[in-house]
C-alpha cells in the first residue's frame, strides 16, 4: 500500500488469525474526557475467549495504567513508559533503564530552558515512582494525569531510583521548543515527541515497537497476527511491528502515512468499533 492511500481505508472484515492487539491510550483509546470507553469492558472478555492478548501501550506510568484497568489488570500485559517497562499482572517482563549521568544532564537542560522563560518541567520516571521538583501548579496538574505515583522532591538530581525515562512537559509546543533543546541527546538516546506538550528521553533501544516484538517472541506471535492502534509519533514503531496497523482519524500526519488502516477518532469509539470488525462482531456493542 502506498503512502498516498495508507490509512485512508477502514478495516472491512474480520481478521481470522488475530492473537495480539496493542493500543495506545491518549488520543487513541481514551475518549474526550480521558476515560476508557464503556464499550471496551464488554469486548475484553470476547478477546480473551478467542485467545487474543489485549495490551495497553502507553507513555503513561505502569501504576497509572494498572489503576485505569483495575477490574482486569491482573490479566493484562501492559507496555508502560513508552516501552521501557513491560509487565503481566504486575510482574515485570522487561525493563530498560537509562544511565544516571544522562538523567542528570537532561534535568539540567530542562532547568536551563525554564531559566530562559520556557514554561516547562521535567518528570524523572523511576520504577518505584515518578518524581517532580517544580512547584508550578500547571506542570504538576498535567503530570498528575499520567503518573499515579508522583512524588514532589526538592532536587531531581538526588532521586534514588532506577530511571526508565525522563518526560518533559512544555506548556507551549513540545515539537517547536523542548524537542530542539533536547536534540543533542538523540545521538545516544531516544528523544521522541509523545504528545503536543511532551517529549520523552529514553534508552536508545526503547520504543513501543521493541516492546511489542518482545511480546511476540515470548508468545510465539507473528507480525501478521498483530494489530496495533496509535495516533502520535511515539506510536510509529509499534505500528511497524504490526501487519494490521491502524491510525486514528485524529492522528498525526506521519502516523496516518505509516499505518495500513484508518479508524474513527478516539472520540468516536474508533478502537472498539474497529476491533468489533476485526472479530467479526455485528450490531451494537
């Protein structure tokens, strides 16, 4: 399928050998109120009955995702922190941390940005908790949305934890301001714009696609048996890992160009509607 037609067609029929479904959260599964749509809960047992693994894959913290999926979290495989932490039922499957010296350099770079007047803040994302040193109410409120375990500390350079990533919030445009300021880390690490206001710095080998490939190897699942849904730049490698890649109608242009199929937007229950088609289910959920 060429880039001219990619992601311009909807899935029109069932997928006979689907075994793994990976789904981004913000802008993809979550509705306009940042909630899991009610329609998903009745679909999850049907996926399980058919032997299909359903896997949330997000830049969000594992604790946050586990809380959101609390009724079924013990049965779920969760890809958290943009792929740097993968767990099944709360048990770690894989994790990739970044060097403490690099963490400190990123923190200092963000402090320098703030000193120039940029409305930003760094969140150091550890295995035990996430950490924030700013007292800026707007930064704290935004971080609270993604990190169920979030500690305020006087100095991020003194945090004692295994660090999975550094997430940087920019109240303006992350792509125009924060990402260029952190571009020097891209020579040795993943620096990805994960949302309109977020940039993540992670180990060079970390992304959602690598986490999906780990699950595929563990469960003997092929790319052709995998379906992935995404909307933003941190979803690109995950889409590449799935033959049945789906971009939401509200997706970033690069995501629309990369995916095989297109789904209705997150505000129109696009993930569930497309999954029902993939399972051959008809009628209202």
